[in-house]
């Protein structure tokens, strides 16, 4: 009997563009089948304002992706980000009663204790990441199982989300007749796609710069130490240009895309840019250096905020693996140079790795989140398959 095909799909329902990646999960490997990108509607300042419009965009992306891939998609892993998501550290402790061997049940209980933090109204737990375990006062253990201890503690990083925003997103996806396997913080998904496990252990940060939100995540060793949202995003770059050049937002976006860069010194002093003007108005020009000077100032603001967040968790000197920039707004030329200068570490663009037949056309930071979400879906299906296999063998033994 031929093996049943398993599909993994990642949905990045962004406020500017809705992206969907569909892959086949075969023998532990992920193979690209198709993708789609449609303009998003129904979002205002990174929040869902019209759920029906968001659903229509998801349906359009789904139909296009199914046509390209030739398969039917029934479920997705969805990304969530923006100001609705926050991260903070927490601590849990468990008294074992007497000196005994730590097993999985003890690990589960101490993690459960760590997750029971007092949260504000409208907050829900999205992810819990263990950082290290403490056995009888001795810290630094990644896996405490089989150790002898009378007390077990754990330090964790919790990521929480607005329950209202989460419900609105899941509802929009469900109305598109899709099952949501899991919702994942977007910076985590970008990290999952672009950063190898050995790079995470060296200490890395991922900064996912979108049109209406910027999310970041930082790893050291095997633990996550920072999940945060920056108040600066791609639209701020455009709004600064609109104000400085006295043009409309859409016209400033055109100037940014066609002529903009993150370094003023990269332009020749005599390079001029003709500004868009309505009919019957006098022609206006500005220098390319001035355009880049405006953008560079805002880029520095963004990475100074990133640096302050790294300082807050003591990781400003711990990024031996560097910083990875993802998201559509990360495509601004010379952005890596500004990030490297402000953060004082190597910086590169984050591109999806580990998916067979990944098209060259999608080797772009803006596809990193969608790719990571599809990879996360494959991970969930692999775990479910292992659980089914274990249950099957156990059933045969107990029969």
C-alpha cells in the first residue's frame, strides 16, 4: 500500500501581505510544493479590524497555493506577532520531598509551576521555553532527568499574546475552512527557518521587520532569553520620508523602494532623485544622500532599541552567532551595515534553509516567517507520528 502523503503548510497573515507556503513531508524531509502571496486587507496598525476581509485574503492565498502545488490544504500553522505578543522570564520550583531520581513527571510539574504566573486580563500563554534547571541549588542543567535531587527549579521564558487578537486571527483562518494546528510567534518562526541549531547555541538574535511591526527573539545556548516587539517598523521609514520630502505616504513608499538605502554615505553627492508631483505642479528634486540620511536615522533608532532589549537580558555581548534580519522591510539596502555598526556584531539577512526544491525567487527575507511556519508544521507532524508509532508498539506488547 502506498504511503499516505503528509503536507505541512505555514500561513503568515501579515498586515501588508498574506503569504502561504505548502510543503510535502516525506521520510523526515521537507519538500517545497507551492506558495502564494496576496495583498492583505482588514488590518489597521497591525491589528485585525475586519475579520471578514482577512478571511477573504487567506482564501485567495489558499486557492493560489493549492493551484500551484496541486494539493488540497486542510490545516496550517499560523504566525502571530505585533504588539499583541510579549515575552518575559519566569521561575518555577518543586520540592521532591527527599533525595530521589528526577524523571519526566517531575520536569513536567516544575514547568507547570513556572507557567502559573499572574497574567493581565486578555493575556494567554503562547510558548514556554526552558532556559536551565537548578538541582539542589546547582544551576546550569539543560536536562535534569536521571539526576539525584530533593529540590528542582527551572528558569523559563514565557511568550504571551492578547487573547482577543489571537481569537480574531484563529477565527479568520477557521472561516477560510482551515484548521489551525498551532499559532507561533513570528520571530520564532523566522529563527526556525533561517538559523541552524549550532548557530543558536553560539548566541544569536533574529529581528523580523515587517510593515506594521518588528519582532525579535534571542537565543543563547539552547534557551530563548528574549522575545520582544519593537515600536518601530517599515512604515515608520516611509512616514519619515513623507514628512521630510513633503509628499504623500504612497509617494514616499515609491521613493524608498526605488532609491532608498540605509546609508547616506553610499550615495554620490551629485545623485538627484525626482520626486513624484501631481499635474500642473512645479518639478521637485532632492538628493539621494538626503533620502538615505532620513532612512539611516530611523534605522539607527530601531537598532538602538534592539540593543537596549539585549542589554535588558544581559545579551549585548553574547551574540557570537550574530544577528539575522528578516521581514519585507529588511530588504532596505545597506540595512545590515547599520545593524552591525549599532549592535557591534556580525549581521546578515535571514533566508530559509532546509527545504528541498526551495525556489530561488523565494530566497528573500520576506518569506522567512512563512517557511519557518511550514517547518514548524512538519515538526508537529513528526512528533505526532512518533507518538502513534510508540502507541502502536505498546499496544502490541500489552495485547
